[in-house]
C-alpha cells in the first residue's frame, strides 16, 4: 500500500476538506460536464431574449432594431418574442434587467458567448456554498452533504438558463 493510503483514504481526506476545496472540486466537475455536454442551444424563448439583450448591451444600448423596419415599419412582427417597444427600437428583455447587466459585466472577461454559462456556474457554486453554511449553523456534520445535494441538484441542470 502506498504511503499516503489507498483511494478510500484519499476520498476520506478530500471529504473532510474545507469549503474552498469542495468548491474547487464542484467547479471542475461542472466545467467538465459543460465541456462534455456542450451548448445545446436555447431551451426557452427567454434565453434568446437574454442573448439578444446581452448583444445589444455589448453594442452600447439596451435597444435593438430588427433590421426589417422597411418591411415592417410598425414593428408588429419583431422577431424576438415579448420584446418591449420603444421609440428607437425594441428592448429584448426588460423584465429582469439585472441578469443581462451582470452578464454584460462578466462578458468583458469571458466573451459574450460564455457570459451566461459562467453566471450559471457561479449561481450553482453560491447555492452550494450557502447550503454548506446554513447546514453548518445547525450541525457541522451536515455541511458537506448539504453542499453536494445543492451543488448536484436540479439547480445544476438548469444552470445555463437565465431563469434558473
């Protein structure tokens, strides 16, 4: 047997590690899953609206035009569902302005194409960390199971969705 013990010993040691180690493992796991699964495209209309809003912000405005104003001068057939009309065009998503704004700030680091995925991963990590801390308030023995339950729960499945 190696000096450090076998795999079971290593797993026990890792399990007893602090929150930061568990966050790093969860982050690596989520990034690995994301790479394996890849982008599946939009799941709901809001995701397209989030993306359109982020791209508008990337160009310096909350407002977008359709490019078809000559064909549809009233904007009746604007191609993004549930957009809000303004005198200068349409706001693709004004019902949750903090989410596109946060994605816009993150996109300066990650690029527009990865901003929402990074926000989703951060959301899962924050949910798991909060579960750890809340469970530790009651009984520290439950902090690790609470962390992994929150980190691998349905939250992780919807992490890339803006409404998750």
